[in-house]
C-alpha cells in the first residue's frame, strides 16, 4: 500500500511539473511575442520618424533650389526691363536732342 501511494505521489508530482513546465513555456512564449510586437511597433515608429525627417530635409532643399531659380528668373527679367528702359530713354533723349538741334539751327539760319 505504501509503495502504491509513493508511485501515485510521484506520478502526481511529475504531472504537476509537466503542467508547470508547459505553463512556463506558454508564459515565456507569450512574453517574447509581446516584447517582439512592441519592438516591431517601436521600429515602425522610428522608421516613420526617420522618413519624415528625410522628407523634410529633401523638401527644404527642393524649396531652396526653387527659390534660387525663381530669384534668378526675376533678376534676369528685371535686367531685361532695365535694358529696355535704357534703350527707350536713349531713343527719347536722341529725339529730344534732335528736336533741340533742329530748333536751334532753324533759329540761327532763319
């Protein structure tokens, strides 16, 4: 009778150890999955942040190039307008001088 009780006790103890081992395995697997999930989420957040910073830097560079290009176009247009204004002024001054000269000549000659 004592031997049978000892064997039953050992079987119960082995069953309890198997249950505890299975639970610990399940618990560790679940903890690992949770930790991995959080790490993947953190990695995704970091990648998103990194891409946003890269996008902002690229956007700023493109905007600066556009500003420089537009400024150059405006300066060229202003130079063209200035040259045109100088030509108009030269033509007007030439016309005015010619008129004065002709008036002076007419008054001297008669």
